[in-house]
């Protein structure tokens, strides 16, 4: 129900208000920080518009296309390309979802470093590895 006007004995209803908000549904399924895959719909020098799951639209600025400086997004992307990027924010007023390939790369690098630290934290040091190599050579 949109409004009640008792003087004129009228009630305003709206079908659109009955439908679920697609942005809310999208945010429930894809929290900020998640990695999204979409398709480039439009691209210009400043960035690209990406079609995302659920009929949503993402914006990917040229400066967020990677660690290397990109002056013109058209040199990296073309319409129809598949893009994997990190969901970095949303402007609820304009309903714009911001994406970043650069943030995705940084995130993946941090995960790899953490996995490496976990793998090497078994108590073996570089000195232990060198000592093992030296003893193997002496035995041969």
C-alpha cells in the first residue's frame, strides 16, 4: 500500500512494491568481498558495465582492471568478455555494484601467502632444509 486518502476515500496500491527487491536478493546471495563472474555489456575508456547474476549490473573502473595502470579499458576488455572480479561495494541509492579485478588479485595473493605460511610452519626452517641437502650430498 502506497497511501491512504480518507478525505477522498481512496487507497493507492502498487504492484511494483509487492515484488522483492532484486538488489536485496543479490546482496543476500553475494556478500561484499565475494568473487563474481559476469559478462562485459559495455566498455569505454573509463571502464566497463558488467552483467552479473540475477540481472544485476556491476561497474568496473579502468583503474581497477589490474595492478598495471590502464589508461583505456578498451585495450583490456571487449563486449562479451567474461570477467572475474571482487565485489567491493554497493551504492544503494544509485543501485550500483562496484567491482575490482585488482582487489581480487590482491586477495588471491594474500590467500596464497597464507597457505604458504601454513605449509611451511611445520617447524622446518631454511637452515634445516640446507642441512638436509648438505647431508644428502655427503652421503653420495
